[in-house]
């Protein structure tokens, strides 16, 4: 980092020292860890490169005075020049009685240009570097900015790397970001910083006659904007989330395109016609992106980028190994909610370190469809297993209906012929309606049938829970199904393991041979134990299960249990975690235990570090399952490799 900053500061020094010249003699700077992915040096005479740039036309925004047209932007002597001219242009959209500023003006008195890379050069994250000399006379409003490629403004997201205009009667240089407000469609939320132009003139009276370097460093966590190496603004992407009108997305986690324009009037002030034409000169535009080196280890609790450089979005997930490749299925979370706005996402990998985004395996249904998978429902802990007999990939998940909280407590089932989908939704249901578990005697069933509890919020004696009061209550509707996993045993039998009975008791239900339904055979385990987030594996004939307590999004101590038969009896051994923060499962909650293909006795405990205020930013904690005298344990590692 220190070397990188030195290199950048030297580049800025040479750019500023050469500012009296129109053309920079410096080639694109090579930054350690970055690669130049696109640049325009404007080293030709004539029109701008149509492969990279297009134009805006006419009156466009902000009640500005200029009419945008192509001929005001051109390349000459190694520079892009955008001219603001005194030029009368007839407005073809003129309507004498219109109240729209775009239509009520019969003529435009000034012309200029706005060029943009929309649809041609769009970028998600990177280092953007622009060397320019801006006009500073009255009426000038030059800008270097970006817009997102989806949604209408401001929900598309706007980044102002540079704006120059008047505020409070004094010109300022601005560095801003804007996104959608929660309630009003065309009202942005701003993170702005401005510096009076006079501040720069005090340092250098010739500042306005020189070229300067604007730079933006943009990643998944921050936008940082610099001018000549000095930080102008830092914007945290944890707060830049649109309201409902912008679909609650973070517009700075999508590709943006670049705009260069010279506006006149409006915020720029009254145009000083004595200095026309205005000239906005750009020496170069350069975009760098971080070199994507393959991962060679697991780095716990950090941003885990897929092969496109985007944080993996597969929370509460599970992994299937099939035909030499791992498939990771998980909840696609959004910035403001854990409700399903997209569906179940799937990634693939051959080494478990580097994951390719394969898209959405199971999509939610549109708003207003009234489908149980309608956008806004809750889909949690999806797991996929492959059925050798049918050749089908079968997905099970916990499902809650839109707007109903956790009242439905159902599971959902979907199938596909392809591991990456699309999966076809089949049905949702509660479990084993009217069927009693195989590990309850007739006397125990008779005792449970006497309970009459119906109020879910009623405080119940633990022994009544152990004796099956909630089990009996739900006989007519089927048993509740919440946090879950799937497990395929050595004999090919598959099992659905889930929290039930108001999250008080775990159930293990055998699946039919096609893995699509419950067979009707199931057992209750650890009754009254208040366990969720089950994850299971088998070693040397012993079944081991790691669960968590029920403390909402807050982490708690994991619990390790074991059995010699999957239907029990199960015995709790204790907390498998060791070391600092072991009583909080290293600030995470388990979701799956992955057997590593091709390695004997190798399993990975997969967990999520939840971030309920920004769910999409949740991190992954993957730890090797280690053994001490045959007992599994988990020990924190900042990073580790498969051996």
C-alpha cells in the first residue's frame, strides 16, 4: 500500500508539473495490483471515438441554458475539447404554452456537448483517473461523473468525480454521490463534499490555468474521490441503498458509465459572454481494475469475490459435488432485507477457493403473482442433492409466505435436470401431517394428545415441550419446518433435518426414493433443546451434528451432538469450538458441513457471519473439521489451505 501511494503521488507530481503544457508526456501509470482495462488518450484530431463515446442532444437536465450537440466536442493536439459557445439554435420541441422548460424556450442561446460511454464502456469498480483543465469563469458548470446502467435517476446512482459550480454565491469544486430516496421518486439522497475554489487559488493563483488529476477509487465497500492526490470525499457503500422506489438495491454495486460535459448557466451562474467560447480540456480518461489473482486459500470473514470480482451472494447455503465440480447454492440477499427479492443463486468451482457465478438457480415470482414464491417471500437455507436413480437435482429450502413473517413454517421443493438450473418449483408443505414420529411410544403419544396449547407466544413448561405439546397441536396442519439441511447416507437414503415445534425440537425425516417427498418416517431429536441451523456429517459409522441456539441474528455457542443411528438416540457432547470467541461460534452460525471430495476424513464447517443491517455484506466462515481423540472440533484460523 505504501509503495502504491508513492507511485500514485509521483504520477500526480509529474502531471501537475507538466500542467502548463496541453498534452501530458506521461504514459499511463502502472499501479501495483492494478491493470489498465480501458483508456482514451484523445491522441488524434477529429471527432471522439464512436466505439467508446456517444452524445446527448438538446435540452437535457437542470434547466441549463446550453443545447447539447455533437460538434462542440472534438479531439485536437492530444486533447478532448468541449466548447461552450454563444450560438442560437432553434428548439424543434418548442411549444408556446408548455410549462416544461425544455419546451417553453423557442431558441437555445448557447451550445455545448456531453459525451458518455453508456452501452459501450461500462465498469463495475475500479480506479478512474482523469486529467483535465476546467473552465472557471461565470456560467461554467463542467463535470466528470458516472451513472448506473439500470433504474431511473437517482435510483441508478450518480458519482460526481468532479463538478464545478456556485453555492452560496461562491464557486466550489464538488465530490458527490447520490442515490434514491425512500419515499420520493426523483429526490436523491446525497453524500457531498465541496471545497471553495478560492482555497485552491490561495495555494496557487494559476490553479485555473493548469491541468489537474481527478481520481476515483471504487470497490465493494467505499467510493473515494481525490483531486491531485488529496482525498475530497469518502462514501461508505453500507448506507447507499435505494428506497422502495429503487427496489432497495445499492446502485453502486452495478456497472456505471462515464459522462464528460460542460453545462452553462443554472448552478454555474450567469454566463460571462466576454470569455466565450468556454473550453473544457481533457488530456485522458483511464480506468484501472484490480488484477484478479486466483485465491489459493480460505480467508475467513473477508470479502470473498467470485471470478467477476463481486462478493459471493450465497448465504445460508450448501454445496453439491457433481462430475468433478462443486456447486454452491445459497440465498441471494439484498442490502436492506433478507427477504427473497431474487431467489437462490448458484456458483461453481473446481478447487473450493475460486467460484464462478452461474446465475439464479431458482427465481422468485413477480410482484402481485400471489405465488408462494412471490418476490418478497422468505427463502432460507437452500440445499441441493442429486438423485442417481432419476438423474434429477433436487432442492429443498425453508419457505415463508410474503408478508406473513414466520407463520407458514413450510419447506419448498424444486427440481432441475442441470445443477445450475433453472429449477422448477414443485410444491411447498409442512411435514408429515397426521403422522407420529417413530421414536414415540403409544403412551407418549397418548400423553401428548392431552395437551391443548394453541397460543404460539404462550410460555410453556419445558417438560411439556419435551413431551410433545407442539407436536400434538400441529398434527392436523403438519409439523413446522424451519432451519434445515439435507443429508444423503452411504446407502443412498436421503434425509431432511429441520427445526420444528416452535424451534424447540429437531426432526429428521426420511425422503422417498426420488428425494421429492417425505416417506412418512421421521423422528424427534433433542426435544426442548431449542436448536436450529443443523449441519451433519458421518465418520466411522458415527453421525455428528453441529447446531446453534436460537438467538435471532446474534451469534451463540454451537452445540455438537452424536448418534450411532441417524434416527437416534442423539446425545449432546458440548461446544465444538475452541479458542477466542468460541462461545459465539467465532461470530457466525453454521449452515452446512461439506465433505471434501478426494480427501479422506476431510470436512469443512460452513458458516455465515450475519450482518442484518446490510444482509448482502454478510461474510463466510469456513473452517476445517479437526479431531481430538475422535471428537470433532473447530479452531479459528485467519486463513488456511486444503492439505
